[in-house]
C-alpha cells in the first residue's frame, strides 16, 4: 500500500523511464485513475494480510480503466463499491480508449478473480481480512497496432530499470503487509516475486492465470486454482 507521498515518488520514478519501439503507448493507471486506486487502498488496504495475490500488469479493460488490479468495471462498481472519476493517459491508442467506469468492455480475468472472491467470501470485508490483490508492474504497454506487450517482452535495456522499481515496490508492500504467502497469478508474477523476495521470510507460490487466452483457465479456473491453493496448504 502506498501513502500519497510514496505514491508520488513511485509515479515520478516511473515517469522517468523511457520505452522505445515496438512499444508505442504506455498507460499508468496509478496516475490517471488515482482516485479509485487510492479509494481501494484506504477502504480495504490497511493492516497485515495472510496472502497477497500478485498479478503481472494491467489489462486494457481492467486496471487500465479502474486503477484497481484485475479491476473489471462491473465487479469493482457493484462488489467493491468503488466508482470514482478517471482521467485519461497523456497519449491514448484509439483502439484502447480509457473511459473509466463507463467502459462497456468486460475483462474476463478480472471477472473470474473477483467473482471467485465474491462467491467464496460474500463480502469484500471478509475477503480482505486474509487477502490483498496487487500487480507487480503498474504499467500497460501497447504496440502501434494496439497489441498488448507484457513486461517480460520489453527489450532488456528498458526492462531492467522498470523491474528494479517494481521489485522495490513489492518489497515495500511485503514489509507493510507481512504475509505468509505471495501467490503469483501466472508464472511471470511468481518468478519475479521469488527473485525480489529471496531475502524475505515469505513463501511464494503460483496459481493458474484466469485469462481466456489460457486454455486451462477456460476449463474451470476456479476449481483449478483452489486445487492449487490446497496443494500449498491454503484452505478457503
């Protein structure tokens, strides 16, 4: 969780990074969707947690619209009860507009993850007594075509300083939340967490990413991920 001061510092450091082709657009929802993001932190983010669910980076129809990790518009509005003004990125791809909570598109990954939380815990308050949901990287990268480009696909010279900032932010989150587990939602997030947190007394695991691009996730994501949590000894 960021205080306003540490968030300002983080945003300044992120803004100083340079990204070159094939990256054509970079969205930072922590900046233009700061109001809903800070509401998420203030309402649900205080205190330690047993488990951090760690995503990779924003999706164009989720966190890029709402500022909240896996933040599918409908679920954020109705279940988390957050609906705040959202500005726009400085440069916006015409195929990936940011319309905030008016966005008509639905992000399947976010619907699956927060839908699971709602199904299992009924209320956000019950879910957040044990869990916190964060992203390893706060930036969304797009090519000129509008195609998504994930952090691990960036050129090494651009990736290295970005990952150093993301590692530092993750380490600060772990110091604040003092979790038993950091669970990467997908392999990349788990891999980065293992490297960044090697000096910390925390266990790192992996669950299946809920993206519809992942065939296994389309065969019953909730059942599969709960089986993975059970293998780690995490009961729901």
